[in-house]
């Protein structure tokens, strides 16, 4: 085949790709339900410092993250000696009823910063991951009942004022984190599990003991877990045990790091199916760790490039849109601290927002509007849309274009129709390779407009 013919074939393919048109119809007068809190995060802001330009506190506050889950907190140097049971109650042999047995000082400061940012705390009761050769806090407690009583006093400190404490509105209390990590490989038998160095049956009994005690003490709070990592069979056995032993479960938490919205849709459906199977149909589903992942080994560099790029922003927006229309009740991005590796929200040195931040920031706008309305996209499976309206008639439309296909490089034309609403003015904000939440002109004519969107892009349209 000659060079000229190859060129013509390539040109035809390119023209075909460019000519693909995504049709989006937003039915502003057809409510679907509430916009879910898909924009929660793990961990709170870097402490506000008026004398430093390196804090992420102003941007963190502006994003209005609804919840901050406290996991891996003490691993970060700025939050050492916080949150984990072994940090707050360092001597397991001490008296659980004596306030002097507890070290709340730095955890108090951390929670104060989170509250000051306007974010609510989602408290993980347990231990941070321990990747080092010797394990300290992830070994099963010697006395499950005592561990539960320690948690009881921590909750009372932060919600009832015990031990010179507080009366914070902290409703979610999560028991442990990723007890199934590496279980299928038998890592716990070698004292190598970074999260739970015990058997599955050990954990089931431990969780039952803790949950029953905390539910009895605090029937008005939400007690749940187990922050499942990866093993669906383990999860099935966990739910079977809890169902057979009639353990109350206010929420089921789980994690997923993956490369596309389809994988999140499948995971959510699988979790929902298991909850239904064991009589937990009304239990909240909280995906409280998630982010982009190619894989943990050979493509780690590529993973980090995506997480900190405009493509990562499109990934977040697309997953949130996909999950909004599925059974998951809340998503919690990992991680919102500037100086940790798996963070695509804030610059490592300055704390300034990165592209992924603006996907969550845009979702905040939908949450503030409140009511999801029907929106449909056709003729382009990689384009996602979620729309909402407020009580004042204001409308927001979030459009994202995400694909992992490296051969897809052409822009897509998007034709948008807003039905059931008179449009007086509109503005669009674009995050892509060349823009970071930059206002770009958009004009509607008789409720319709068209625009071009590149792979790895997010567009938020504000309509009044």
C-alpha cells in the first residue's frame, strides 16, 4: 500500500472521529432525586497559616467538601499521633474510664481545623496502614470488648463533651480499614498484613463485638464498616456472618482504585447485590476510598501522571456522574492532603489546586443546587453528564469526556439542549489541557448550544 493511500485512510479516520457528535438533552423540569455527596474526601486541610502561602486551607474550604474521612492521618508528618486508637489510647493496659489514659491533644487540633473549613468529620476507628516489616497497631486487639469501650469514650469525647471534649455533629463512625487486604494470599499468616494481622473469622467476631457495643451506646449515630479493600468473597462471608448474628449495619464501606467508570459501576452493583442478598438493602453504600489506577506496579508512573492531570479531572467527573445514577450513596476521594503521594487535588509544595480539584469543586455546585434532573447523552459512550436545578430555578450541567484509549485524540462536538427552562444567561467553566476551570463563552439559542470537548476535559455550565 503506497504512502498516499495510507495518508488518505488516516485522514478519513481523523475526519470520522472529529465528526462524531454527542447529543445531550437536559430536562430541567423532570426531577430525578437528590444530588449525592460524591465530593467527600479523605483527610482534612493543612492547618491555616496567615503567614504562609503553602497552606491549602482556603481552597479546601472553598470546595465545600461535605465530609473528611480520617484514615492514614498519622502517617503525614503534620498530623502525627492522631486519630488511630494506638495514638489516642497509647497504653492498652490503662483504665478505659480514666481521661488521663487518653491523648486527645493533636486529634482535637486536627478536628478543629476540619470543622473550621466547614467540613464534617467521618471518623475511622482503627489503625492506619502499616507497610513496614514490623506491625504495631494492625494486630487484633487482645480484648475486643475493651477496644470497643475505648471507642465509646472517644465518641463521647467528641460528641458529648467527655474529658473536656466537644459536642461535634459527627454521625459516621467506621470500624477498621481494609481487613481483607492480602487475605487471599495468606499474608496475615506470615504476620505481613498491613491492615489486619488476623483471620477473617477473628475480624468478624471483633466487628460484631465492637458494633454491638457502639450501637447500644449510640443508637442515634451511624456505626458501620468494614472499609473493604478488594476481596468480594471475603465481603460476602462478612455480610453472611453479620446477618446470621443479627448485627446492625448502618453503612457498608468499601474501596476501589481503577481505570474507568465501568469498573466502578460493576463494583457498586456487586456490593448492592450482596447487601440485598443478606437483608441489608437499606444500608448506606459508601465508597470511601477511590481514585484512578492503572496498576500498582508497572504502570504506577502513568497512574500518577493521570492523577495530577486534566485527564484525572475528567476521570473524577465521569466516575461521579456514573455513580450518581447507581446505588452508591457517597464517594470519598483519597487523598486531600497536599504532601501525600496519592493526591491530585493540591500541589505538593504550594498547596494550590490541581486539575482534579476542579472536578470536585464543580460537583459542589450541583450539590448546592440540590435536585438532580433528567439528562441524557447519546452517540458518545465516553461523554458523561449530570444536571441539577436549585429552588431559584438556576441550573447546572456537568459534562466530562474520559477515555483510556490512547488512539482517541480528536475533539467531540457536543450539542446541548436545555428543555423545560427559559435561559436568561449562561457561563461555562472548562478544565482541560489548556484551561483550569477557566470561563469560556457559551451562548444558547432557543435552549440549544454546541461546543467542542477534548478527551480529558470537564465543562461545568451555569445557567440562569
